[in-house]
């Protein structure tokens, strides 16, 4: 499910939706990217550009948590 949402966000260039998600969703973003890099991204999942996930994950480092 997250891959489908991430793919839609990627198409629209909407990094903030994933970036502003709860921590457990951001951790799943990390898992998605790691699966892609390891060649283990299931073909039945919606494709998500690795560059998009990298951009989202790079943004998580700059968000202040209150």
C-alpha cells in the first residue's frame, strides 16, 4: 500500500506527504528504498523512483521534531 501512495506522490512531486508522515511511515520509506537498492522490490508493487525516495529520506534529516 505504501508503495502505491509513494508512487502517486512521486508522480506529483509531493515529498511533504511522506516527509510529514508519522515516524513508522518514514521507516517504511527506508525499507522501500533499501528493497529497491537490493533489487528486492516486488514487481507487483507500484514503481517508485529511487531518486524520489532518496529525496524524501534526505528531507527527514532536516525536520525538527517537537
